[in-house]
């Protein structure tokens, strides 16, 4: 029985370590079933905030509840991601940077495959390390590339 417990603890520890490499711990700072005021934008949208005024404006534009968090923009940049989900809520599964850190690919997933395709808006707010975002030019979100321009 003791060997079983030890193996179970080891397996659990390894799975936690493997999962931690998929998504930095402070990346997703907010997720809500809401979307931009302008509903004609399509099924996906990516916007970036690198100062408090832009963060506050985008927080309102994306209809997020409450007040935007206080962010140290010397250390972080905020990324707003809009998508449409089914009856099964999406979550950000993985973020991958290309070799020169000019492209960030963000993957989402649902917890089930048994979902009704009903089109609920979802907004994710991600906090990224400013030092990594310096070269970022393109965010690929759910397979669609978004040019975020020069920073």
C-alpha cells in the first residue's frame, strides 16, 4: 500500500510540473462571458494595452465587470482576447512563442466535446511579461493571426 501512495504522489507531482509549463501562472488575469460593445467585429479579436488609459478603455470596450486591475506597465503588458464559445466554456490551454518572440500563439480548449453550438461571447485578459512582448508583432489566437503593430 505504501508503494501505491508513493507512486500516486509522484504521478500527481509530475502532472503538475507538466501542466505548469503550458501556461505561465499569472497569464490569465480575467475571463468573462462578455464581448466588445461593437458586435460587428467578428468571432475573434485581439487588442493590447501597454498603459493604464488603454487598459481602462479596453476594459469598458469589452464590457468587463468591475474596475480594471492595477498593472505595473514597466513589467507587464495586457492582452485582450475575444472569442465565441459553445455551451462548454473555453479556457486558455497553452501559449507558445516562436524562436525570435515575434509571434505568440494562444490555444484554447473546452472541458467537454458534448457542447451545444450556441455562440456565447468570451473575453480573456492576459498579463504578459513586458520583456517578452518587446518583439511581439503577431498574435495567433485560435488559428487566426492578428497583427498588433509596432510597439
